[in-house]
C-alpha cells in the first residue's frame, strides 16, 4: 500500500486507500475505501477536511483537520478520539478525502459540518462508550457524490483509455469500470462510466457533436438513431453542467 500511495500522491492522480481501525467512526469504518486527491497546496485545505498523513515510521493516519499551528503545521484528530495528534509538517500530508464507499457501493461525499454533531457525544466522557450504538444514520454524514450523466448503453470497448489523463484543472483515474474525475477548482469528484468517459474525452479533444455521435453509432448500431442522439446530447449537457466541459461557443 505504501508504494500505491506514494505513486498516486506524487503523480498528481487521485488514489484509493482502505480504512483500518476505528478512530474515525462513525464517519469512516474499517474496510471502507476512500478516494483521496493529492494536496499540492496545503493552504487550500479547510478545517473539517479528512487528511491522510504519513508518519516517520511509514504508517498512515487518516484523521480530520482541526486547524494549523503558528508554525504552519496541521493539527488533526480522529472523530472518536479525545486527544489531538501531534502536529504534522505539510510534506507529511499525502492526500485529502473527496469520497468514500463501503462494500463496493456508491461513492459518497462527506456532508460539510456534519462531523461537529457527534463531537458533542465524544466529549461527554463515559457516554462516548455507547456512541457506536447510537451513531447518526449514514445519510446524515454522507451525500451522494457528484455524478455526471451515465449514458445507459451496453458496456463495450470504446478503444484505448488513458488511465492517467490530466487536462487543465482535472485529474482522473480509472477505478474499476468508472472514471473518477477530480476537479481541483471545486474540489469535487465526478464518476463516469466508460461510455460517458469516452464522450468526455472526445469532447475535450475538440471533436464536434456530430463526430462523437457517429462514433457512438458505429459502436452501437443496435441503438435507434433518435435515442442515441438524445442520450448523447443529454450526456454533453450534463457534463457541461457539472463543469467538466466548457459551454459551447456562441459564434
């Protein structure tokens, strides 16, 4: 796992890390997968972000950012912990959480500010022992990740996909059959299936709408032309609405 984390954080690609331990319950539990984005500029981090930090021993800590010391070191603490961690130097921060999922389910984003609610119980001393039995529902802590339109067509090969595509403000990485696209400007992650990802890549390369449509028609001859045109137009519109594509020129 150390090599995978290092490769992801140094290349600028989002990367996946599996949670162990209980210090971040109920937000994160053992076995969950978290999608993290590298942090080239720690000054962009916000209080409440969940950070993956590397200890000198080579072990990792996935805890929440509480603030900064006067010397610019990050102060973190696990959501179930009473004590803060020793401050971290900025170069120890390997990534910041953008989404998580459990048991191969849908990717979810943490609700901003919801973590403060359960800190009241942790601070209640002996009452915190019972907190795992009275945790808030997952829907209180998480919200579905931003997801661009998924074109509902059979999953088939659409040619070569660059697993490390990165253009302008976007970083992307294939996670199974989904392309995770991280928008550095908004700090949002979007998930595209292979067809939607192919449309996105072609549109970014400057291919016109009709050319994209012809490519899909050749790949999916069984799909009626009218349905194909409607779904392609909807996919492009949703990608623009999500901020993954610029608005078409009015000229």
